[in-house]
C-alpha cells in the first residue's frame, strides 16, 4: 500500500474546518479519499461503508462523488441543499479531478446555493436526475433574490448529464407585476447563474419553469454551451432562456428554447459571442440588449448567429437600446435564419422603453454600427417585417442586408420601415429595403453643432 499523508488541501478550510482529509494512495494509480472526523465534530459528510468512490474513477484519476452516498434523499421534498453544498466543498478542494454525480431517476430539492470557486480541482457536475427549486418565494427571505443555483469564480467547470433543472417558477410568475399590474415589481431568481467563470462547459441539460431567467453567464470568459433545452410558458414573465452579460468568447450551439421572454439576450460589455443552430419559439426572439438603460454604457461587439429557426416569436432578430445610453453595439451578423409566423422578424429599436412611465428622447444613445442580416427567410406575423428605428443623434450605420425573403404569415403584404438607417443591400430583398446609402446621408444631413463631431464618421461607404 502507498503512504498516508495529510492533504494540504485541508488548509484551505483551516479557519472553519470540520473535517480533515487524508489520501491513501494505493499501489495502483487509483485515488481513494477518506474524510475523517479528526476534530471530534460530527462530520458534515456521512460516509457510506466501502465503495465510496467508484472504480470508474481510477483510469482518469477522477474522484467521483455520488450525492446519494452522502445522504442526499432525492425524494423531491427532503432538503438536499446541505449535502450538495458539502460535497461541492470537498470536490472543489481536491487536488485531482472531481466529478459530482446527481443520479438519474430522482428529484433533489435544493434551496438557493452557492457553488463557490476558486477550486483546486477541475470539477464536473453531472446532473442526470432532477434538481428542483422550492416553490415558495418566501424561502428567499433574507437571501439574494437574484439567484438560485449560483456558480462563481470557478475555472474549468463542466456541467452536463442529461438531467433536468426545474425552477418551480409558478408562484413567482403569479406575483409578477407583469402578470398583474397591481403587484409590486420585484426581481425573481435566475435559475442557473455562472459568474466570473473561465473555461466553462455546459452541455446536455434541460431547464424548465425558471422564476426569471433560466441560465445567465455574467463576466465569464470562454464558455461553450451546447445541447441545452429550455421550456417555460409563453406568458411567463422575464423568463429569458440564456442571458449573456459582460462575457467574452461564448459559444452557444444546438439549443432549443420555448419561453416567455428572449430566447437569448446579450447585454452590457460582451464580445466574441457565437451562436449556431438555435431553435426559438415561442419567445421574444434573439436579442442584443436592451442596452443603455438608465443612462448606462454598453459595449457589445463581434456577435454572430449562424443557423436558427424561429417560430411564433414576438420578435426575430432584435437590437434594442434605451434613449440616454452610451457606448456601442457593432460588428453583428445574423445569417441563415428560418422564420415562421414571427412578429417583427428583423428589428433595430433605439427607442426601447420597457417602463410604466413613457421614456423621453434624450441627446445620447448607444450607437449601432456594422450589422448584417444575410439569408433570412420565412413568414412574418406583422406587416412591418423589417424595422429600423434608429436614433436621430446616432443613426444606425453600415447596416447590410442580403437575400431576405419575408412574406406575410396571413397572406397579406409585408413592408420595411426605416428611420435614420444607413447602409446597403444586395441580392433579393423582400420586402424592399428602405435603408439609405452613405452618399445620401452626406448629402442630406445638415450638420448640427451638437452632433457634428460624429457626422464625419457617417461618410463610410
Ligand atoms: C471495484 O473493483 C474491484 C475489482 O476490480 C471489485 O472487486 C469491486 O467490487 C469494485 N467496487 C465497486 C464499488 O464497484
Ligand atoms: C446526455 O446525457 C444522457 C444522460 O446522461 C446521456 O445518456 C447522453 O448520452 C448524453 N448525450 C450526449 C449527446 O452527450
Ligand atoms: C390582481 O391583483 C389584485 C390585488 O391583489 C386582485 O384583486 C386582482 O384580482 C388581480 N387580478 C388578476 C387578473 O389576477
Ligand atoms: C462597460 O465597460 C465600461 C468601461 O469599462 C464601463 O464604464 C461600463 O459601466 C460597463 N457597462 C456595463 C453595463 O457593465
Ligand atoms: C439620464 O440623463 C438625463 C439627461 O441628463 C436625465 O434627465 C435623466 O434623469 C437621467 N436618467 C437616469 C435614470 O439617470
Ligand atoms: C467582426 O465579427 C466577425 C465574426 O462575425 C469576426 O470574425 C471579426 O473578427 C470581427 N471584427 C472585429 C473588428 O471585431
Ligand atoms: C402567429 O403568431 C401570432 C402572434 O404571435 C399568434 O397569435 C398566432 O396564433 C400564430 N399563428 C399560428 C398559426 O401559429
Ligand atoms: C423620439 O424621437 C422619435 C424620432 O425622432 C420620434 O418619432 C418620437 O416621437 C420621439 N419620442 C418622444 C417621446 O418625443
Ligand atoms: C448650436 O448649439 C447651441 C447650444 O446648444 C444652440 O443655441 C445653437 O442654436 C446651435 N446652432 C446651430 C446652428 O444649430
């Protein structure tokens, strides 16, 4: 047998340590972990007798934690939060790879939980069963109302497993001010949040009925999310499918979303976002924004969507900004998109106002530059299939349309609407485009002193 030593990983917990770790390294390369009750406290993790870690862990030196072995019940009503929390802490502090298994066929009730990094190990969370949220909003009293499953500061995390994440959002929806205007407006939790995560992989999971957004990536770098499904009712309020905020290098691929708000929303300082093979409907479409709310600054660039099917959505491909913001949204490409019965299939709205009081026009705006729509086909549920409502002060620049065919879903006509929209088009465009070319802008725009500084930039074509 190999030697026995105290693991240095226990130091990380020395201030509030309830357990200590010893590794027994047998003659094989397999690792076996033993957590002893060294300090005389009751161990937070209760050990099952032999076979704690599966033999399958040996070849890759991954220590596997099946949460059932640590006392999780998975009966849908016993609170399994503590077990999952404790298993996470141990897995996160290992020096080898760690895999936490939430087994199939059971439903684990989990309250708001923090999966905090940094971790010593590379952790895989394999969700094959169901994680279900408490139904009652009162559970969040005294806690952060924005979060349910909250991963933060973790590098090299993988979340996968084919399982289900059920946000039990019905009570939250019923108390939303969007459902009943006499309700007080409050936030509701995002089901799964990844904050400040690096090299993250999320794949093969289904999310349903989140109180608010289903999955959010905030301030993350290098994210690969694939084979995800989201299902929530078309009238559930603010239930975005996937929300990306202040994140870079995010790849979304093979994703199906049916929900009550944006299928995908991209906001604040996000860049290098790639989306491929996205199915959306019902929902509010694929949105960049809203940007610039409450005079805020945003910088969104290098975003591309290639391959999507949208049906019965309230919007198709949308960029929305509030009056009064600053910064930009630029270098955005949407291509190869099929639409069926979509309201507002192509829309840029620089007068976005999702507020109970009307928004007044202001002298600043998030600028919109270099946006292309290429190969967009299908049917529109509204007459205006292409709508560019751009700012008077910062007109949309370098819009590009190519091969667009949007006919009416109800046998009527479709048309385009433009306001301060500049750029060019090529190939067949139906309805006929209304964007103005760069030459016209130079000819027609009289330089006003408040905006003249920017006008030179419009001479772009
Ligand atoms: C692990 O493998 C050994 C032999 O390879 C076997 O005897 C043992 O039952 C296995 N343990 C578990 C928990 O599968
Ligand atoms: C998704 O997860 C399920 C359940 O673990 C598994 O059977 C399936 O192979 C996974 N699919 C892919 C494509 O990885
Ligand atoms: C909205 O809320 C008020 C006050 O709670 C209630 O009286 C009313 O019935 C609700 N309306 C609907 C449509 O649920
Ligand atoms: C974006 O970045 C700028 C500059 O770093 C910062 O001032 C601004 O607050 C950020 N905006 C958001 C919405 O995070
Ligand atoms: C945004 O700026 C305008 C003009 O300076 C000001 O009137 C308005 O109150 C500001 N709005 C917010 C939410 O700060
Ligand atoms: C613009 O976006 C494309 C992908 O759509 C990317 O390849 C290119 O590097 C981007 N350019 C800039 C200047 O961000
Ligand atoms: C088309 O979309 C409209 C508005 O979203 C919806 O009311 C209608 O049921 C849809 N029609 C079909 C045939 O799905
Ligand atoms: C804001 O400006 C747009 C474009 O000039 C105009 O159509 C709209 O009526 C204005 N809105 C308000 C509230 O003044
Ligand atoms: C230039 O701006 C000032 C103050 O904003 C205004 O009084 C003046 O009329 C403007 N001049 C022109 C030519 O627009």
